[in-house]
C-alpha cells in the first residue's frame, strides 16, 4: 500500500529546528501520519522530501540496537520510508527513494547526478580486447544471451535486434531517482553515485560505486565489502564482491564471488564463478569459472566450467595490429600451474593444459585430452582425461556447488559431462583418429593442427572415446526403459520411439546450455524476424530449450543407435538392446576401473612423503592414515563405487527383463 504524506506542520518544524535541523524550503517537505520529529537530529533538507514514520529500533552488527531516525545528514529530493536509520552522512544523500528498514551509516556521498540506467546498456568488450564482440549488459542477462551476442557477430540482423531489446529495457529502467531497497544496509562507504541498491543488500566499506545496479533480494542478498571500487557494473542476486576488488565495465552473475583484490575489466562472470587475487581483461567467464591465484591472468578468452592453475596466463598481443587475438577453452578445461598460452588458440572440452608457449592450436575435435608443452612442442595425449579420476570428480561437484536458489535462475546450466555435445565430439574424434592412424606406419609422431600426437597412443585414444560414447548411449537407453512395460518386442520398440524428431546431428554448448544446433538456429531466426521481440520472451525461449533437454538427448541417442545397428528403431530386437546394454556395462566398469587406478596414485608410498615428519616409516603410515585415510574408505571413492554399482544393477536388471522377450 502506498504511503500517504501530508505537509509538515509548523509545530513539527519548530521541534526539528530546536534539534538543529534546517531546510531550504519547509513547504516542500511532507511527512507520513505518525511522523515523530524527535527522531530527527542535525539534518538539513533541500528540494522535495518525504519522510516516513521512524519508530522502534534497527539491529546492527554485534546485536547492537539503534533507534530509527535520521541524524547528522543532508537530504535532498528524497522519499524515505518507515523505520530507517540514517546517520553520519559526510556530504549528502540526493535523489533517492529509500525504502523501509534501511540502514545508512557513515557514508560520504549517496547521490544520483543525472538520468541514469544504472549500468544497463553498458557495452562490455569481451573475448577480443580490440573490440567487435561487445555485449550490452542488463539486469537479467543470462550466459546464453551473452554467448549469442559475443559469438554470432556474423548475423548482423540478430545483433541489431538484441541490442534494440536491451536499449529498450535500459530506457525503461532509466530514472533521475535512485533506489535503496527494503532492508538494505550501507555503512562506512565512500562515494556511491548513480547506483540502484536492491532489497537486503549489504554494502560495507566500499570505496566507490558508480553507475551500476546491485540486484539483491531477500532470498539471495548481494554483499559488497571493504575497499571495493566498481564502475559501470551489474551485480546479480547472491553475488559477493569484497576485499578491495577493482571492477570496471563488468557483469557479475548469480552466486559468483569476486574477492581478495581481484581486478576485472570488460568482463562478464556467470553463475557460481569464483575469482580471487588475480585479474581478468576482456573475459567471458561462463558458469563455474574458477581462478584462485595472485599470479593468474585471464585475458581475451572464453571459459566455462574452467579451473585455472596458479600462474596461468595468456598473450593476445603480437605487437603488430594490437591485442587482436583471442582464445577459446571449451567446457571443463583446466590449466596446470605456470601454464602460458599464446592466442589464438582453441582447446577441446574437458582438456587439461600444461606448460608454456601453446600457440595457434586447435584441439576442439579431440576432447578429454592432455595438451602438454614439452621440448618446445605442443603434445596432445588424446582422450587421456577420460582415464583421470580428477575429471570424474569435476563432473560430480558442480551441481552440489550451485549457490543460486531454485527459482529465478538466470543461466540455464546442464552439468552433465557426457551429453550429446560431448558424445558427438567423441564419436567424431574416434573417426578422426582412425583416419590419422592410416598414415602412421613407421612414424613415432603425427602432426595435427599444430600439435603432435604419439602414434602409439592413437589406438588407446580410439578405445577411450568408444567407451565414453558407449557409456553415454547406454545410460540413455537404461534410463529410457526403466519402469516401462517390456512384455513384447512391440512394447520395446514403442518405448524406444522418440516423442519428437529434433535432437539428432550437431549440438552446441551455449555457455552451459547444451542444445541441438537446429533448435538454436530456429530460435535465432525468430529473433531476427521479430517473433521473439523482447527480453522476457527471449528468456522463455532459452528456458524452453533447457527444459526439453531430455527429449532432445534421447533423439540423439536413438539416432546413434539406428546408425550403429544399421536399421530403424521399428526393426530393433531385444537382442540388439541387450548387446548395447552389455557394451554400456563394459564401458562403465572399465572407466571406473581406470579412474580407480588413477585415484590409487594418491595413496601410494610416494604420496606419503612429508608425513610422519619426526618419526619412522611406521609413524609415516599412521600419520598419513590419520590425515588422508585410505583408498577403501575415501568418501569420493565410496561414492564412485556406489554409483557404478547402481549403474551396473540397472543395466543387469534391464538385460534380465529383455531376455524374457526372447
């Protein structure tokens, strides 16, 4: 309900004056019924001012309670809600709506100086530092829309339509009045200029905030801590920016943490990123991009589900035409300590990169590999990451680390390591390696896209990719038939029949959203035609694609099964499905075994060096066991074994049911 205000009375003016308050023109001051002038001390008013009811107390840090009211401040052109506490304003508060239950204490300046869109519409120069991939940010931008804006620049009409939508939104939220939302707390801050502060925000000790939006909410407050300096920004719900971060032209997504002197310019960070100590310049940080080290620089690149080792950095400047080069590290990639890469470069999904000096490398068609700089050359161990327990662990951790609440998630995120996107890549990788293998006779190494592949490793790579595809397709098959009536071959064929026809062929990964390229292209055409004409409909379109992932996934799997068997699903037999399921069981058992063998290295005698520091060999064993435990009881290993056992049980039960069909 909108508060009702009345002109301030002469008696109230007299009491305020006695409390050392002043005003340029008391006729422009209005108050709510129940206003208590005794709660206002040493305040100067100017312009149009509305004051709510100040009663009761607010709770501050340490459980301290302070009486609501205003003291030691200058207030210009503001509407102030009920039960606020404002005290110790160095210069003034100007042109703000301050909602109820707000605390503003020891702030130098809080003002809107001109009509502002509060960071909406700001152009952020991502991926290519020289420009050309600018993203115009807005309050509810998703990783998917940002991806399209950054990487589909060849479609001029598409970009024109998206920018028009964003401009319209920015204009709709533009105002000469700022907002401090209900229950926000702002304390011990320097300058806050042209900033919209959402409900329940906590801003303490910030040095400078200018031209931005703090999109907090009661369920997911935004926290901005000591020493933060930010210009031209949007901070989404649940984000934390603290400990002297320096931010310029950045979008910070839901659940993202920037801290410990992190520096970022012209960068976007989407859901659940964690960035400490280092710096980013022209970075597109897709969901779950993580960098924790002082010596790490991310520059002019695209990252997603990425983990940067200490000393990771890239070079995008060849001292010719400027910083024009860019790099792409596809989902799930990692870099080892002291990894240095020379752009341009593109690294395939779930690849570990180590060493210094990688340049003009493209391994996008060979995922799950190790890219190693050795002896002045880039060596690719194809498919090697499929045998790493670390990759398995990565795939399991992301969903459990989602800091966003269940509703109102801006980014569509598919956490699966094995999906049609990666399965198609593994399938094509196996074919590519098969072709390369034909030319390896008498050779130790073969060259491919500026990397060297050891010929003796190609066969193992083909086998690893085959197991990865078998695991994915078999998992889809078992899930599809689970709980279905399979009394006859006709019922089996009916259960396997997809409900739609879209999903086969090439898939893409739009910064966390894996989807058939056909569906994405159709949606982009609707944007270009104006069928999707506003940001809300655009959000709904992406969410609809995300929601239908399971249907699209099964279409891809069904299409693959038909290609493998050489016949349509309407001709499939129970024996065919049994054989596919057995391939699945062999794949999960073998991949679990090699991951387990890799994990055992963490419990070897070599891993025990440094334990039992003042004792003998027995002490070392006991100290290691006390700190690290053992392989058999390790929680992750136990979870992995339980998961594998459950998968085996489901597969074996399906085979038993199919054998009844005959």
